[in-house]
């Protein structure tokens, strides 16, 4: 499927997978600890990516110079993934979709602080709008009622968006000689190695052995589709198409999250949540336009 419509469909599919990942995590959390979910997801993704790499005859030769940088990126990524899963123990999937979408705000701020990237009037306006929408979402419309303890899940998810901003800035400045598929493969492999010592224990093994059909479906969806197929699609799209056009599809991710959370988890979707989300999306749009 090499037509433009076919490529757009695949990108849309990747965004649907990512938007639905919060729902899959919520389902998996009923039976598995956060670290177990992260490790299980990574192992499945590594197997999937290795299979794709063998099938497409990728070069598995190691470039030791690259692996110091990949180690640094893996350290950031595994913490990002863990804190995102942990946050979903305390907040809803629908709210998480909107909050994680603020990552471009942090990318713009970090770029301005560390790399002197220009903050235009569009970017500043977008940052302020997105923060307003975020505060409306976290406080349920009462900006004076924010409670750091009560809203710890939302704040953990916000820190996950910040960490993703750190990863994006670091990845932007690190030059690697690996093609995108092999970069993702080695990144996930190193992440899995990092989190294994904190995960493997009797309780984790027992929970995996007793995993229900719904639990298996959730972790397979996360590993094969969210961390496997979606990343391959995204890397291929960025290679073949304009990055701005590809990135624009991410605006749809929170909408898929909200719909899936309502349809599968029966989460309540309020008018205030949708209004807050639209304000956040407008802010992100202005940041990217700037």
C-alpha cells in the first residue's frame, strides 16, 4: 500500500493505537504491576521488531559509539513509560490523553532554554492557552481548587509529558548512524534490560501465569501494536513524508483516547473535559505553527 491515501491510513492507524494504549494499560493494571506491564510490553515489542528486522534483512551490526547515546535515551524513555503507567493507577484514561498531548509545549520551552530556539508570539500564546486548558481539566473548572495530592495521577501524567519533551530534545540533538527500525529495536532492548532487575520476582511471575484473556489481549495490544507496529509505521512515515504533515495526525490522538475510554471503560466524558481538551489542542497547534 504505497498510495498517499494508504500512507495516511497507516499513520492514522498508528495514532489510533497510541490513543487506545491508555485504555489497554488501565485493563492490564487490574492484574499486573506497572513495572510488569512495561517489561512485558517491551519484550513483546523487541520480539516483534526483531522479526521485522530479520524479514527486511536489516543489518544487526553493533556500532559501540552509538550505544552510549542509546543508553541515555533508553534511561529517559523507560522512566517516561513507567511513570505514565503508574499515573494511570490514579487518573482516568481520557484525562491522560489530553495531558500527554501537552508534550510539544515542553519541547518548545526546553528548546528555548537549552538551545536558544526562538519563542515566537504564536508559541507563547499557545503555551499559555494549553496551560489554561490543562488547569481547567485538572481542577474540573475551579482553578482555585487544585490539590497536589488529590490530583497526583494527573500531575504524574504531566511529568510524563515533560519527560517525553526531554527525550524529544535529546533525540533531536543526538546523531545516530542506525536506520530508524534498528534504532527503535536497540532502544527497546536496552529499556527492557534496564527495567528487568526491578521487575522479575515471584509476584510478577505469578501474575503473568494467572493473566486472564483480557489481560493478555491488553499486553499483546501494547507490545505488538502500540510499541511495535505503530513505531515502525511512524518511522517509515517520517522517512518518506514531510514531518509536519505526519506530526499533525497527533492532534487526533486525545480524541481517540476519549472515545475509546468512553466505549470500553465507560468513563464519563463531560462538556468541561471536551472544552479543556479543545483549548489544549488549540494551544499545541499555535506552538507547532510558531
